[in-house]
């Protein structure tokens, strides 16, 4: 009973604060669990190569983002450290990073988002509706930093390019041989869950309906979110600082809907995979 009463007080306090002006910057640490099964039993990879691959996977799976927000708008930005010239990700890494990353602007008044991405030297401006989740708010609470957070869950349809929803397909011996011989397509090698259960912890003490990445729609800022194999945890919050950034969408690029962009991206990935398989085949002859 006391827990429910405390929950009601928090929600009412958040609603009361809605009339106040607010601007904030929240820093999130994102970590994804990576499927490294392809390294097991691979005799073509020596211990030194394996260590280097695991280090690169760790770097790719751990990222820092900043969410800048006001009452109705937000922008989600990845903090990218400058790498030495010799530490570049290479063609495939650059393609994946620029084609799937970018600043994401969200407007909860119109329930839309705008995101700029680059693919094969071309800039796209994705404009589409934000996903609407049927959040189920539970009575469970916990402390995250200085804030009391409330648990909520929802079932989300996975985006076609949500890498955290993909995993290496566990095939039989015939399928493994086809993969070794370069006869499989990219879709033969991986599989994806259609839906995932999302768990969010939000605080009405910061009464905005924002959250990391594309998530939001709860009566308070999302401080932690778990979806598929990825956890995004807020590690620092600055509310109403003296210095404020403009929150506005990118404007450069060819406008495109998310579904159309995903289709184009998947086609380019398959083309690149075929070229790599072709090179490998010639190398064995």
C-alpha cells in the first residue's frame, strides 16, 4: 500500500511540474551483449587475432550518448571519440557506422522524428512517425542515482535494422558447409526476433516524456532501458543549466521514410556481402 501511495505522489508531483519550463542534458552509457559464437572453434583465427577481434567488438558494443531535451523536443547524439588514422574502422565499419547512426531529433507534440544518415556517400534525411508503445506501468520502484524510478514494460516490433535483435543462425552441418563455401546469403547466416519486450525505468521527478534513442511516451524521463541485448543507463543529468543548446532537426539530405531506407540499406549490405564472398572464393582457387 505504501509503495502504491508513493507511486501516486510521484506521478502527481510530475504532473504539477508540467507547467514549469525545463531543459536538460542526460548522458547515457549503452552496452550491448555481442554474439561471439562465430569465434568458437574457428581454426582460421589465431589467439592474437581473436583477442583483437574481441577488443574491437567490446568497443563497438559500448557507447556514450547525450540526450538534450526540453518540454516537447529532444535530440539523441552519440559522443564519438577521435581515433588515430591507423585505428579507423575500414570500409565495412565506416559503412555500418554512418548508415545506421546519426542524430535523432524527436518531437512528441507531432509524434515524429528526423534522423540524418549517410550511405555510400549519399546523405538521407529519414522523417517518420515515432513508434507508439503500449506501456504497462508496474508498482515496482528503485533508486537510480538521486531519482526514484518506476518500472514499465512494453512489447515492441523490432526495426528491420535493429542490430541488437539479430543473432547468428544456428544451422545444421549442411548449412555450415554452404557458409564455408560462400554459397549462403546474408539472410541465410543470421536470424532476427520479430518482437521484443522492452523494460524501462522512468522518473516523474523529471516530468518529460523523453528517453534514449526512439523511446519515450512515459510520464517522466526514462533513466534506464533494456531491449533485446542492449542496456542504456543514464549516468549524469544536468537540469536547467546556464548554457543551453538549440534543439532542432537536421535539414540536409534526401527525405525518405524509414521502411524505404531500411530496404535500401539491406540491399547494399547484401551486395557488399556478395562481393566479399566473391573475393574469398577467388582467394581459395
